[in-house]
């Protein structure tokens, strides 16, 4: 778990609430956000966690559920006493952010949804692949932890070569629980919030990666269309914009955060002005 930035932002009325950063599938908080941390922590208090089965995240014998990840995030906010937060979800972090609003609305002040959608449902042909993934997770769950660690070590070596990754990035990726990560992929492909996402009642921005081939821009646009009064902030990049092109992504992310916070600032200003008026009226 990362917690950095000016802590006074939590308590001062003229500063925004903390950012809670939720990473994508097969990533970790560090891998997903490391290019964003410096610019964000200069402005905000920033909190980021690893989801279940990912990196340093919770290990559980239970089947991976996006709902449990949302509950974990809510528990962290309450433990830190820092809510409500501006919740920023990237890719798989988007559904977790949406579920966090649905299940724990008191901890969500604003939403920023990046390179994500409200539906990852797949067609009939990929469902066969989903079934094979489920079978693989059963086999992996029955495998002793030592063997799973060895398997992840081999997979990490191949991943490093194919991505030209650094030793640090490889060590982060190698921390995953392979069974949980596969289960997360299954959970993601069956996620569909289309029936209730229109009920979101907090300021929301969608950071839309315009050249995304993982989460098609049309799905990202549909997410924005379904959420009342949401704002779209486009980025001319692909799904890995946060890592590969931070010079494009980080300014867009900051713009999105500032945009969704503007209504809160107006409410705070009105509250402050009303309080000043009341004080003026009470003077002799």
C-alpha cells in the first residue's frame, strides 16, 4: 500500500480529498501508477493498494471477486480515516471503483475512470477460453505454493524478455498469485454494470484512451454516455498510456481529477460563504 503526498489535504476545506488509485489486471499499484506518482503527490495525498492476488495484495482461498476488491478498498479507507476519496480506477480498477460506489457510497466523493468500461462481457467463442481459464485456476489452486512460485518465476522471465522490462518491474510482476490472476480475468470478462451504472450520482470523469485495442474506445464512450453528466477527457494513446506515454496521460488524469472536484469546491465555497454570512449576522 502506498500513501504519499501532503496529508493536510485530508483536513483542510480548501484542499481536495485524497486520491485512491486502483490498478488494472495483472498489474500492481507500483507498476500501474509509478509514472504518475510524482506529479500526483505534488498536488494530492495519494493512496494506492494492490488488489487480491496481485503483487502484495491479500491472499485468499476464496474465488477472486471484484466485489471483494471493492470491499477491501472501502476497509482501507475506513482504517486510514481518509474518506470520502476521489477514486481513480484504471482498466480492471474501473469496475472495482464502480462497485466501491455501489457497495460503499459513503467513501466515494468523485470517480475518475481510465481506459475502462462498465461491461467486459465477451461473445460466445471467447467463453470457451473462459471455461479453460476456470479449469486452470482449479488446477493452480491445488498446486503447492512453492511450485506456483516457481511457475511464476518462469513466467516472469518470459514476460521480462517480451516486454523488455526492468528487473524491478519483473520482481513486481512475479509477486502475483497465478490462480487469483486468472480468476480475476474470468471475473472481469463477466462483469456488466450496464443496468445500474446510470445511477452514479457523484461527479465522474472518463479518461478515454483513443487508440485502445484492449478496451475499445466505443466501450469507454458508452460508459461515459451512461453516467449522468460525466466528463470525457481524451488521450491520444493506447491501453498502456499510463506507463508508455505519461507525458500524455498524466496531464489528462490531473485535468480529470480537477474537473470532478470543481463541483465539490463550489459546494465548499458556498458552505464557507454561508458560514461567513451567519457569523456576520451574529455580530453585535
